[in-house]
RNA sequence: GCGAGCGUAGCCAAGUGGCCUAAGGCGCCUGUCUGUGGCACAGGAGAUCACGGGUUCGAACCCCGUCGCUCGCCCCA
C-alpha cells in the first residue's frame, strides 16, 4: 500500500478547523496592517536559494529538495518563503510601487530533515514581508504584528525574544571576538561546538549543552558590539517596542540559521518545553535584495509554522470554531422519492444552504441515524405520501419535533431566511 | 548524518513459546423498532499479528536482517 512520503502528512477533514482558524486570523490581521497576499511557485531556480539562504547553511548544504527537470534546469522545492517574495519584488518592478511594499503568504515549504515532533519534510508557513523601508519603526510594527497574531489565536503562554546581530559592517569584528573568547575554552566545548567554532561561530551561543550554555552566558554579546548605525537602529527599536507596550525579552543568544539576516532578529517561543518549539521566527534582511542583484533595498519579515501553531493550540486546549455542517439532510423512502429528494437537495443548495442527500438505499431508520451522526440540525423526509401531497416532513433533530409542510412553503421559508 | 524506542483490524489495545481457527473497547453496518436519530440489547463485516529469514515438535511472543513509525541531537517554522 502507498503511504504519504516520510515527513509529510495528510490534513484530514476533521483537522481542517485549526487551519481555517489560523488562516482566517492571519488574513484578518494582515489586512489590517495593509499587507497584500502573494503566492509564488512551489519550486524556483535552485540558484535563488543558494544565493539568498547562503551556501554554508544547513538548508542549502543538506536539506534542499533539488532536482534537474526534464529540460536540464536545476530547480528546488521552496525551503523558505522570503527569497521567492524578494525575487517577485524584483521581477515585477515593485520598487515602483509606494514603499514599503507589504506582502503576506501561505505556502508549503520543503526541507529534507529527519522528522520528529513538530518537524516535517513538508510544512506550511504563514509569513509576512515588508520591503523598502529601513526604519526601525517597521521592525517594531512587524514584531507587534507577530505579537497580535499570537494573542488573536489565543496563545498567551509565549515569549517574544528579540536581538540585534549587527550588519556586515560590525558583525565580522564581533564574530572574531566571539571566536577569540571561545577559543580560550576549547577544553570545555562539546564536539558540535568545536566544529561550530570554525563553521558558524554565532551558533555557539545557542548550544543546549550545559557547559556550553554557561560559557555562552559570559560570551561577548552582539548587541554590545554594534556599529553606530546598528546601535542607533537597535536603540530606537527598543524605544518603539516600549512605546507600543509590547512585552518582549532581549535574548543575546538569539541567532538565526539563514545568512541573510541583519540587525533585528526575533522569535516567538512557547513558555514550557524545549525541542522543536519555535513557532515564529523572523528578522531584518537589508542585504538580501542586493544579493539578488537588485538595487539596495531593506526588508524585514517573519514566518510561522502552521503545524507548530496547531500543535500549540491543541496543547493549550484552545477551542477553535467547528466547521459548520450543512443544515439539512434529505432522507427519502421508496424509489419514487429518490428523484424528488435529489431535486430538493439541489434546490436547497441553489438557495445557498447546505444539504446532504442521504442514501435511499438505507432504511429510514438508518438515514435518521446518519442525520444524527452528521450533526445536521434538520432532517427532511420525503416518502411516497409526501410526494403525492406535495409536502415534506421537516424534523428538528435537537428537539425531536417535526411538522409536515407543503414543499412550496418550505422552500419559500428557506429563501427568506437565506436572503 | 548520529542516538534511542516502537510496529497486533480505520483507531485504542490484551496477549511475552502450545488453551490464539488472536480478547476487549471505540468507530462502521444490520436487526430488535414493517416510514423516524441519540440510549440499550443482539448480530455482522474488518487482521497474510510490518516484511523476510532463522531457532523450535510448536512463534504474535525468542534471534538476525529489512522496511516503516515515533522521540531526541544537529538544524529549523
């Protein structure tokens, strides 16, 4: 038997309510802030991601779904959402639009990883991007949006972590300080950290091994080594966040795995457990558009994982609205009633109300059971008697009461109610 | 890429060498109730016990391999 590929899953009808809930909240908020929706292709030229995400990153090095298409071009299933949006910004000359340009997206993203709790090979993101404005007020606004998004979902047990990792001006000097610091403790570093020392020194900071953590506490902090413009950006951001009364924590260990981030980085984490816990991550990427051969254009955004949001909604016991079932089940008895039932169901749907046609192959008893199991408020019963008299039995399932009414009157009432 | 655990019907599972032609529960279907649901009772369908090999007189159960799933590390949403 075929199964869904490793790390992927089917989103079954009974789970859809979470997604609908998250999507509706996200779209509502995005609209409030003036974001327009963008949808980009599921796959892109492989070079786009190699260039933007960074050659040395894990994503590019070992996680991309890259293949040659039949024409011999190398394409890659989108491993993240920001680069395609930037590509679209450039391709469609959006620098000619009023700046900044605000866009949001929902899309599947693909990374070849070992699946575990909250981590998949295909997952789905909601993300926002603001392109064309360097001002820290935009950072504050985007972080505020993230915060509002969490509270609108009902997720309250979360921390918002914020940091500044500088820019190409000041970061190299900081990184070399960091290396110097850690090089003095090579005897105390874990094996992973020893390799990070060469490959990705920033990552030393968020190692989870106890001894490494202790070293990280005392390590030089990026926010203490910012160049003057970065420092000013960082100071103003914190002023704005304070002015907006956003509760957040500065986390000097916060770094992100993609090369394009500059200055502001932030994450949202649930308060309880560790593991694959980050539910939202983002930051500023002022060099990215230029890296993609555009005029220097600043940008900032974040992405959230639908699956992790759902997980947290479920863990938090947060009630989400059920997807409404149709109002009517049309039961029918006897061969004569079958076409009449089909017609009635079709008319109801045309009138804008949902109707499920019950299979006439079952006894009426079975059809009523079905009505009960499907949780429809009303069952409509058509039998030969009703057909002859031009009537229909309308049964209110909740109160177990029913009345026989002329079909025309019933349809008239339905039309009035839905109008 | 590394480490650990687990695979018995759609789901939850009992069973740890013969009494297993595999218990029970949920769900599904049918009947009791000849055209009326939720409850109850009765019945039914649904399992090559993940797959392959081995040990044994005998394997769901022990051993080996494979595959799959889950969890952790790395990394990330």
